[in-house]
C-alpha cells in the first residue's frame, strides 16, 4: 500500500467535509477497524512499511481532529449570531413547597399562647409509666394503662399517650407561676378509622398560680377558640372526668358553620366538642411539691388534627398521613 497516496487522499476528503456527520463517515472509512489502513498495519512485516503507515495514520487523525474543531467552532459562531435570547420573557415557574396543615395549625396555636404569655415546651415522646400515669393521678386500674390501649416498650417505658408528662417535668423543676403549653406527637394503640389514628398530635396547656379559678380557664379557652374559629364563637362547659383535673369539664364551641342553628358538622346540636379541661387535681400539685392550699391551676388539652378537621371540613384523619399532594396542596 502506498501510505503517502492514502494520506493525501484522506486529508483532501477531510478538508472538503462540510458537516460533522460527513466527517465521522470519513473517519470510519480511513481509520475504522475494517479500513485499508488498519488491515495493512495488521499485515506489515518490515520496519520501513510500519513507520510509513503509522505516520499516515497519525496525519489522518490530526486532520480529523482539526476539521472537527473548525466545524464545531463555525457552528457555534453561527448559532450565537442567529439565536437571540429575550431576557424580558418570564422564566419557568417553580412550585413552592408549603407547610403541612398540621404544622400550620400547631404554629398558629403556639402563636396564640405566646401572645398570652405562655411558654412552649417540648416534651419526651418516650416516657416512663411514672410520669405518664402515676404523676397524673391515674389509678392502677385505669384502662389506658393496659397494653391493649398504650404502646409499651417494656414494662415501665412507653410511647407517651399525651403530652401532659411535660407539665410534670416543668413543675418539678420550677416554682409557680407556671404558664406553658406542650404540643407534640402522641401514641395510642388504636385501629385506624376516619376519626382515630395510632399517631396524632395534641397540645396540652397548664397554668399554675395563686388564685386561679374556672373563670380563668373559661376566659382563656374562649379567647383561643375565637382566635381559631372566629370572633363570634361562644362556649359551653359540660362536666366530665379526667384523673388529673378536679373538677373536670369538656368545653364545646358554637358551630362556626351554622352559627349554632344546627347542621351536619355539629350533628344538629349547634355545638362542637373540641377539648378536655379542668382545674388541676390537688394530688397532682402535691406530687410535684406544690402546696394546693397556696396554688391552684387549670389544664386543658386538644387534638390538633381535631382542630384541623373541624375548621377545614376534613372527613378522614388518615388523609393527614397519606402524603397525597392533591390533598395537602389545598392548604
């Protein structure tokens, strides 16, 4: 094979190539595995022929690389000259994330109580039975102490069933006055249905000071309910029983949908059950070393999911945990 003639033929063809695609075809023709040059290199037997053929290959490869650089540079220059970018056009919109509805309402509740002078306290989600039950005046026979109702990690440790234990920790560490709320996740052994879940959120409140009465509890909760559900809300209290409060009452808020006239939301009663509350039982005060003759207080607790379901008409508590963006994006 005449190496010099092959080199001249290839470089001339490469210089005439006008596109990168055409140049790639020439590269395969002159440098590919089945090209005459490669076949000749495989059969070479003398030093002079090998040197000549390798020199031709090197020259052809250099010509291809130079022509590729030239064609690509020319194409870039043409594209820059022809394409115009209008910087005044609006960019592509990006969807912004938003807080989960439960987080929104939790923060709203926290802001309300911060405005009243309360502190926000984060409690432990893993608690001892001592703080979750004994310190809250729950008798040994109380159903919630059963493994059928609570999630025990061992005989004396469980996932908290309410955020009230945080109140005991604070009272053990501080002397009155105490004004705190404790929001967070709680856990119970429940079969999930539209109204119940084994994991949900509560916010518990506690006020301990001299001279606190039920009137203070009613005024506080009325202010909170009006902040959450509207300025026209009214409240009523029904007697109830909670181990850690005495007397115990359940507050109802007037239905914000029908104004008390009766509708499906309030089950045609005009009222919506929203929380549990009462004056702190003297036994609880004595447990933390407070003198019930000198100090009194009130406590209350409400479910954050309950507030969200009532206020936004959410029919199923499980929707909060499904992570369906079609649902969450509405809030």
